[in-house]
């Protein structure tokens, strides 16, 4: 169990002043990812919207290509809403229990 609580700075980065070296364990990395999940999902959604829009415009009237691009757009928005709902649920749990799950 001591392997999980090791010194990340000297083990992985060979520099104790590295920003990621300040992590106290894997839970800090997960918390960092979860707290920025909405931003990450928003950037990915932006690229999906642009890519799907380009697919729709460049389909040239081909119904299969338009349908594939619409499907990509639908899945992208659904994925973003799923991540947003998960983050919202975690925020509600934090508020109700008074704990800090995402730092």
C-alpha cells in the first residue's frame, strides 16, 4: 500500500518543484481531472460540432454522409450532457453531505 503513497516528484519527474509533483497521491490526480471535466468535455464538444458541421456541409447532398454527421453531433451532445449531469450529481452529493469530493 505504500507504493500508492510514494513521492511522485522524485519517482516520475525527478524534480520536486514540478506542478504534478505536488500531488499527494493518485486521488489528487483524479480530483484534478474531475474538477476540470466540464472544460475538457466542452473543448471536445467544440471539435465534434466543427467536425460534424464540416461533414454536413461537405456531404454534397449524400443522405448517408449527412446522417452520419448528424449521428456524430447527436452522440457528442449526449456525451457532453452525460458528463455535465455526472458533475452536477457529484456537486449535489457534496452539498448534501458536506464533504469535498472534488477539490
